[in-house]
C-alpha cells in the first residue's frame, strides 16, 4: 500500500483538513500518477457537505486531476513513467454493458466507479479523489494531456470541460445557431468558450453584472443580466440551445420561453434542492425539449482534450494552496471565482 496525504471532510459541517490514507499498489492495468494540480468543482462542495445525501465520510473530493505518471503496471501500453496524464470524474466502469460498449461509461448500467465518494471494488471502502498527492487508476480511465497547454489550467477540463463539451456536441451546436449558456462559473465559462469555438452565436446569462466584460472576453457575443426581465424578454423564442450550469434551484420557465420551436435546454447543474417544476405549456406549445447530461465518456473526454490542444483552449483559473480550500468553497458559494480554483498540490506536505 502507498501512504498518501490528502484533504478530507469528516462530516457535512466540518472544514476540510489533512487526512492520511493508502492507495493500492498499481496492478498490471494500473497507472500511478503524482498529482500536480486539481481543480475545484462545485460537485466537491455538494459532496463534502452531503448536499446530495449520499456522502460517506471521510470524503476526499477532487475530480479534475492532472499530474505525471510515476509507475505503470506490466500490461499498460499507452502510458509510461514521466508522461503527463489526466483523470476526471470516473476511475472505472463494468466495461461490458451496452453503455460502456458505446463509450458512454458515465451511464454504465452497473454504475461507474466515480473518482471520489464511490464504492471502491479494490479496497472495499470509498474512493478518494484528487485533493491528494497521488492516485492509482486503471489505464482505461487515464487521459492523455498535451505538453503544450498551461498544465494547471488544463485540470478543470477533466470535469468542467467535458461536462459542457459533451452536450454541445450531442445536440450538434455550431455555426448559424443561437446558443445560451446560463451561469458564469467553472462549467459556464467553459461552455462559453466551447460554444464560441464551435461557431455558434453565443449568449451568456449571468446574475452577476460585474461578469459581463469577462463574458465577452471569454467568447460571448452578447451578455444578458438574467435578473433583468426586459433584457430577458428581448430574446423570447430565439434560441436553438441553452446550456444551464446553475448550481441552485431557479425558475426554468424564464429560459424555456427563450427557446425556438424544437429548441432544447440542457441542465447540467445539479442543485441540492429541486427546481420548481416548469410549466408544461412552455414545452408542448413549441415542442421544446428539456434534457440533462452527465459529464462525458472517456473517448469523448480525450476528443475534448485534443480539441482544446488544437484550439488553444484552457480554463481561466486562480491557483490556491491546499490550505485555502475552505475559503475557496465560501468564495464559490458567493459566485466569487474567476473562473475555477485550482489547487497546487506542491503545497500539500
Ligand atoms: P460554480 O463555479 O459555482 O458556478 C455556478 C454558477 O451558477 C455561479 O458562478 C453563478 O453564475 C450561477 N449561480 C449560482 N447560484 C445561482 C442562483 N441562485 N441563481 C442563478 N445563478 C446562480 O459551479 P460549477 O462548478 O460550474 O458547477 C455548476 C453545477 O454543475 C453544480 O451543481 C455542479 O455540481 C454541477 N455539475 C454537474 C456535472 C454533470 O455532469 N452534470 C458535472 C460537474 C458539475 P453567475 O454569477 O454568472 O450567475
Ligand atoms: Zn465536477
């Protein structure tokens, strides 16, 4: 077993703190990675605070992991010691169900093994995530990371990146379309970058007027302050697709009525409490669709990382030492983040 230092929450109300645990020795299929940087996703907060009512403590969050390979098992063909590598929200899946066969491991019928707070078949305990020095992962769930991008800013691509890229691709967003992104946080700012890079006319909806200039710099053609009803009314019935990343319950009708006939709104935000039910007439009278999407499969995550390397896309980040994680959570809850915190794991000693 490999002694490892991480940061964990020990209850829903406790601050995160240093926590010693063990990683498994790498098996034949495993890749051992020294973690250099880990992004801070809002899901980390939901889980550390048991907001989804499924947390098993201690929780070591973190699923936006980049680092260097230090060791590989003897059946590993795609990685060697010294390579850069990434790990996202999943570390395993059954590999045999129809979803896994379609490279949609996130929807694995037998449930994927998530990177943290997920039953770990290797240890019989729960998985521990990327707020830690190292991780051992089956090679099928390890991503190749370009040497040419700014590495700390690549980390958030492993969750915020793929979670926004995947629905934009699934619903074929591109040139000639008007596309909205709701919320300018970790996911939202990647949504804006991708919608813009895919050629769509991109509109950011934000509750924070101070983010308007950044929204435009990140690629939005227009910015709408969603708290202003007149600004919202101007866009009635005009969107092909809206990607909603908001981490709190809110009025979905305000966005559904902005869709064209046959338009789609995709929810990726996963708030603790449900949204108020939308008005079905907003759906049926214009044949609109309300859909959801979970991260993305491993093949598509690699495609997204390669797309980012080709188009020079990374996340806009603020680097923090591990010891500042509790403060970072409070700031995220106040929407005070530009636009992803990334932990410098060198601070963890
Ligand atoms: P984040 O960085 O905290 O950003 C959320 C943004 O939502 C905020 O910056 C804010 O943007 C907006 N917002 C927050 N509270 C709001 C409110 N009450 N009303 C309206 N807007 C509000 O969070 P994130 O890391 O991007 O994650 C967003 C959500 O996606 C979380 O629930 C997370 O768990 C979920 N998630 C889902 C998946 C998936 O696979 N589906 C993957 C990862 C994360 P403005 O200031 O611009 O309004
Ligand atoms: Zn995440």
